[in-house]
C-alpha cells in the first residue's frame, strides 16, 4: 500500500449509516449474482437434480453450505484485499482497523460471523413460518446497524465485535 492511500485511509471520517446502507444495497446485487451463478453451476453439475419437487421443494444437502462458503469468500476477499466490497467502492468506503490499517484475517472472520448471525433466525422458519423468520432476521440486522447511530465512531455491532470501522475515503 502506498503512503498516500495509507494517509487518506487513516485520516478519513467514519462512514454515516445511510452511506453504509446504500453500499450494502449495492452489495445485494453482487450477492444475487453470486448466488445465481453458483446455483446455475450446481444445477448444470448435477444434471438438473440440484432441486427436486416431489411434493415439496428439496435441495441436496451440500448446496446451502456451498452458497454460504462462496458468499463468505467474496466478503473476506474484498475486505482483506483493499478493504472494499463492490458496493463500497462507488460510495468511497473502506473497512479498516481502528488505527486505520488494513483488516487482518481474524478480524474479517469475526466481522463476517457477527454480521451473518441474524441469518440463524431463518432456521426458525419450520417452527414460526417463513414470514416470521424473515422479519426476525431483518429486525436483528436493524438492531446491528442501529448500534452505529449511538456510537461516536459510527460503528455497527459487528464492527465493535471485530475491532473494525468503515470510513469514508477521499
């Protein structure tokens, strides 16, 4: 990393919540593209047997873990190689350590797991229904991000746990 990038990152202001949410919305499109691509490749690789509909929809046991692994790799690689996902680039945001340096692998993993934790609510769909599980997931994510509203450095809950912050860069 060159000196000008390092200095710009270190002196940058913490990103506002609306800017972070807009970047997250952009990343949603990347996530949809990744999920669709992995689904297409898996469907072709299984000869169309990835999803069966004998009475109800079923997927092979390895499909959802594979999707999670590929999406995790996207976020980890983005954060570790420059601190930016595709959605963060147009909004000039960068994920950094608190001292402004690049995020380390353990921090990125903690941030990923903490940020994805609300997805565990989806496992309650068989008990409470899909709608309740989805709303529960969205509510937890709202709490995760709302944390940034009361934090002086605008850090969301997953950033607090990982020792990272998202900064606006010049």
